C-alpha cells in the first residue's frame, strides 16, 4: 500500500465540510523540535486525521499519532527506546464560535488559524507528541546500564528514595552537605 503524506497544513472549515479523513504519514524530518530531544527511529510517523462538524456545529479535527523514539536515559546516558502515542481533538476558535453562545467542550483543544485561514498539522501534531514524551527518560532499573550498586551515595535516583521511606528532609540535608 502506498503511503500517503499528511498535508502540512489544512483549512479546517473546508476540510470539515468535505469530511476529509487522512490515514498517512509525516516524514520525520518535518519534526524539528522532537529531533532536538530524541532520535526518531522510523522514517516516518503514522498519523490519522478525521475532519468534521459536531452536533454543536463546531469544526473538529481529531485523530492520533504514534512514534518510536530513542531518548537518552537520564541515569546512565545510553539510548532508551520508547513508544509514544497521542490522541487529539482540535477546534479552531475563530470559526463559527461567534455564532454560537455555547461553550467549547473541554474535550477539544482550541487552535488558532493563521492569516490564510489554515492550521499547520505538522506543528499541531509535533506539539502533541512533545507533550507525550516522558518527563524524565529513564530505563527500568533492570535494563539500565548503571546498576544500583554503581550509584554514588547521595545521588537522587527515584529507586533509592523509594527503597527507604525516609524523611524527605533527610534528602535535603544530603543535598546541603
Ligand atoms: Zn539507563
């Protein structure tokens, strides 16, 4: 099956009226910001997008994206393979919002159109993927290159603090010393 490239930007209102759906890819070179924090392992990221108008007459762009990445383990500094996925539902704030007094449902993330009445799908999806990244990239202890025995005393590894349910102020004392 031929891979379809997701358009870089779309005009949401038009796409919604046509009920456009996309099941395709974004090549990894488009994701400039992710590249700064992770290595994207596949040549492309799979994305599905569905455009439509909901019961409240709002334009909605929803879909999902998933990527295989290699991050750097914060404990041992070697590669950490990880899979991230995200689901999203956007609604442009300046389309039909004025005609409706109804509140925009919380399930939707509000997006702004650019001067051409379009949104950049690549940017939106990259934002979502960035949010899906783990806050701290770290191997499971059993997979980590740096074993517990190698850890220097006083280092703040989460496992070390879990092991002994000590007074949190002890940790502060250690930091001060
Ligand atoms: Zn590690």
